[in-house]
């Protein structure tokens, strides 16, 4: 119980500091940003608010100027169910990439997610 309380206090403190200390995201011309937004419309990040690896991933998304839907798998039962039933496990962060005519890709490691986004949009 004490460990959970400590983890939550630290996690939410880190999340708050992240919001305060974020710089500007990558700026693009309007047409280029619209193209990037269209590409990220088929992505969703399953995450917990206070998870340090999720914070790291959200920070990279912000830095790259990406608009990716965030689904809180801790407080949203349907997001948690999707993550478990379709992704195969309840582990965050998880980036779901949906492409027409293909199976969804469920990317689970923060380092892999950030490297993928950096390579594709950086």
C-alpha cells in the first residue's frame, strides 16, 4: 500500500513537472502538419498518466509535434479491455497503429515507440 502511494505521488509529480517544463513542439508549415496529422489519425497511445515510460513517450510525441490520441488504460475500462484482448497484454505505453488492409500493430516498448516515431516523423 505504501509503495503504491509513493509510486503515485512520484508519478503524478513527474507528470506535472513534465507539463510545466515542456518546450515548444516541432513546428511545420500548415500543409505539412495536416499531412502528419492525417498519418497519425490512425494511431492511439495506450498509457497511464503517472507511468514514467508513458511520460517519456508523451514527451517525445509533443517534441515531434504529433497529434496522437491518448487512451488511459488505467481509468478507462474499454481502453484497458482493448489493450488486453486485441493487443495481447496490459502493458503501457503501447502504440496502436491501424493501417487499411493490414493487421493492427501493437508496439509496446517506449524506446521502440519513440524510435519509430522519430524515424517516421523526425
